[in-house]
């Protein structure tokens, strides 16, 4: 099994909405992102979405709507010949002190356990919290400039400095796929 690739959802796969994606209609894929996710999975990488959705815990978004959006996202990627191995979601508010709200590691830990993923891999996100999560879980991190990325990029500190920056998920996917080719070239 190739290294898993963890993707944040809002701001990476779909346009970020400051006050939460509250309806299926408000879920707008970023151009090229679904194709990029599909390309990673067809190349053999398990692709897992890890997303904070505290709008649920705040009572602003129905959990069923989030599930519906995640199902649509999976279906759209499947239609492109790809596959998501899992979508892991934290529904809690920050004050609930759960162990799954990024940068806590619960979502990555659960997916590794449930899907039997090998250690290591990549994490693509648009926020400092994603980069921190990646650091804590031993993933190579890529900060994209879509969504909140351009603003968040300036807020990265020693605990959250990304390994790479990319314009969008399409560029991040090319980087990941290219890194594998380079690695293979070195070992042969
Ligand atoms: Mg995000
Ligand atoms: Zn949580």
C-alpha cells in the first residue's frame, strides 16, 4: 500500500465558506480539486478526508447535511475514476475539548486504525491547524493557497511550518506523485 494522503475538505477540495458550508448548494468544488483527489487514488494512494465541522456542534449545520455533502464529494470523485478511502469528521465545538478536532490527532489516529494504513504519508490543508496535525502525526505537510491558505500561510510558526507550499490541490497532487517517482528513481 502506498503512503496515505490526508486531505482537509473546506478550502482544499471545496471553496471555504467563513460561516460554514451549511447546505449542499453551498458546496462548490475548487476547479481541479476533485480530479486531483481522484488522481492520487488511481495512482494507489489511500485518500482520506479529515475535516473539522464545528458548525454541527454549534447547532448551525445539520449533521445530516454534512453527511450528504461528504457523500456527494465521494460520489463526484468516484465518477472521475477515483475513490476516497474514508471521510473523517469532527463535529465538536472547540470548548468541548474533544480528541478529534484538528490539530488534535483523533481523526488521523482513527483512520489509521480502522483502515489499517501504514505510518507516514502526506497531509494537504489550508490552515495552521492542519499543518500542526501533520507535524504531530508524522506526515509531510503541504499548505495550499486556496481557501484560507494565503492568510494562514503568514501565521505558521515553528510547530506548523509546512514542508511544502502549493497553489492548490492540483499542484499538491502533482508534487506528491512526482515525489514518488523521484523516490523510485533513486532506489532503482
Ligand atoms: Mg480548511
Ligand atoms: Zn471532535
